[in-house]
C-alpha cells in the first residue's frame, strides 16, 4: 500500500468542508426562487470523482450512494442500495439490491454496476487510490501481482448471479463487511464510465442525491455545480443546487464565514476557540472517529523495555494538552477510540493516566535515559505546537535534558518509518477507515498494515482479531475490545486524545448535521 493511500483514510475526517449560501437569482446561481447554496471544499476534494479514486468526501457521498451507509446517530451500517447483505460464515456473502435505483443518466443500477466498479478499482494497472480497500476479496492478488501485468482483470470473488444479486467471496472471514461497503470506493459505476475513465473522473455519473451539472472538472475550473437528482430513491436533498468552490485551507473558509459569504464550515485547530465565542449556539461539536497518538519505534533498542514506553506514556499530561492547546476541543484518551466509534469509549489503556512520579521511577528501573531524544511528526502547525509541549513535559518529568522535534512531509515521514529510519517517538493521527473499533485496531496493530508504523507484531492480538472477523457482529465487538486491550497493554503506541472539530454556521441555514467522518451532510442542510 502506498503512503498516500495509507494516510488518506487517516486524514479524511480532518479535511475541511464548508457551505456557502447563495441568494436567489445571483450571478452564476440557480434560477430565481430555487433553494441554492454553495459549498467550499479543500482542493483535495475537487481532485477526483471516480469512486475508487476520490477522497470519500461529502461531495462524493452527494454524488454516489454505496450499498450501505452509516447512521450518524448510531454509528451503525444500514442498507442503502442493498436490500440485504447476508452470510453464514463471514466468507461467502450474498448481496441483494433494492429495485428501482438508477444512475443520473437513467441507466439502471444493477449487480453488474457494482462488479464493474469494484473490478476497475481492484485492477492494479489502473492505479486507483482505493485499490487497497479490495484486498480482502478473493482474487485481489491476481489483479495485483508483485511483478508484471495481471493475467486477469476481474475479481474471482465477485460473481454477478443475476441483475439484482451479487455473490462476494472473501479471502478470510470478515463479519463487518457491511461497514466496509459503506465507503464510496464501493459505489457503483454505469456502463458509460468505461468508455472513457478520465472523462468520467472529471464529470461523474452517479446514483446519489445530487448530480454533476455543466462541464465538471474542466481545465482551470475551481468550482463545480451539483443539481438535485429527482430520481433519487433515498432521502432527497433540500437544496435545488449546490455550488462547490475550492479553498486552499480551512482557515480561508472560516474567514468567509465571518464575512457572511459562507454559511457552514468545518472549523478545526486554533479557529475553534474563536468560533465557540463568535457563533456560540451555532457551533455543532464534532467528535472525530480518530485518535492522536505517540508511536514508539519498537526497532529502536532504547524502547525495547516496556517500562520505558510506560514512562513516556505516563509523563504526558493529556488533560493540559486538551485544555490549553486545544481549548477543550478534544477528549483526553483513556483508550484507543472514543464513544462515537462502535466499540470505543472503554478505559482500556492502563498507561494513559498522568503520573509523573511513577513515570520517572519506571524509567529509572529500566536503566534510565542516556543522550538526546528526538520527537517526530508530520508537517502541521498544530502538530508542531503539541509536539513541543510533549517535549517539554518529557524533559521536565523524565529528566531528559536534550529534546528536539522534527516535522516532515507525510510522503517522507511514512516511508522513513517503514524503512525504520525514524529514531524516536512519532506524533500521528489515525482515523477509522470505517465506523468500528475493529477498523482502528486493525490499521494500527496488524502486522503488514500500512498504518502499523511501530513494528508491532502480536500473535495473541492477531488471533483475537481473526476470531472477531469470523464472529457475529455482537461477538466481534467484544473480541475486538479484548484484542485492543492486548495491544495497548503491550504499548507500541500511547493514545493521547481523540480530536474534536466543529461545524459553525450562520442563521441562513439549519439542520446542520455531521457525517461519521465529521463533515456536514450536504443533502440534509436546509436553506431559508
């Protein structure tokens, strides 16, 4: 898995998505009297629209509807295009589609529509960024050989039984497949897409509540227009049109909110403090399904003794970091995931409590610390501030005299960790790839995972996760919790806090609701 793809899931929930209301009849807007607003997004969100290449942003979910979707109130996967998703063993799955769903061009959504889309993403030479998400399906290796061109172009584990039935066979049991299928990478694509995949990427034909209008992503275009799809079989959107405009960063969108040009924005970082004061009851608190943690390089002999790792973990004052640096927009970690993630909320990290006296004693028992300490993170202004604060706490509480920090671009940091070139703890962010504790634990602790940057390898953890994948959904939750505690007892990383953002909005709009990953649900926003 490439670094970019591994990191994509981690940062998805932190990317800013904003909404701007347009007055009826304004230049370039919808016809007089239509409900319209514009949405500001990061440039990343306007880079691709093909399901297997996109950022899984709010725009993507407006354009495409997968087999399942995530209920933001419960965090559970519920059927969308799927009528039923059933399996007796977690390996062979039968998926039935609801009748009547169509693409924006009128073409019927069928089982073949899903099979064609999945095969295109899983086929290695296409180089779709979502390729790795299909690794669990039987036949994936045939489409992604280590050397040479694949001999096959379709997944052997995806069989079209009839127009409304798919049979999916996995390489090993995974009872949580309905959660995985909620991602836009698993959305269907029409026949028209495969006549010119590049053209489709610029102007997609989806099956979601909104369709692309005009030229789409033409050269030099910095905005696109979405129009309500009257033939949508799910819950329809409120606005007739949405104009999506590109922002370089979230701060610029927040400035537009203050100027009255933007009606809803996902606020993060230092702007949260100002938003809490300025917008007060018009700020929706958004807990992210993610964790910010300090990862220990287990290949570094200085961290081989678990008492050293425990000392570092208990020398960090999480409450102060959240209160002083995050201004309360975060939850000090007591475990891997917060309560918004199914299976999260448990205090399963024994070393996450702040105890500087015990931390210093543990380090002394392990032989103390000799020489300088370097702390690492990826380039981000807030990360740098947090890392410096951690450095100061380690210097004060553990008596380590020389502590330095270094930030690298993501595309440098992850390869350096994979190559074991990082010589100190790393401050990182990881979001759940899908709404379940299993996703977060699997990403961070499973051997071979692109997000397992610590080198952690536990047969006991792996065994429990395998049992969870082969269990009923209720049993899977219990087993995943047990596996997570095993990993945290081994302490390859120390959870610091679960990040929190905010959706700030003007009085012009209402019904502002976050999606599971934190962005506002576009179709739900009411205008006027």
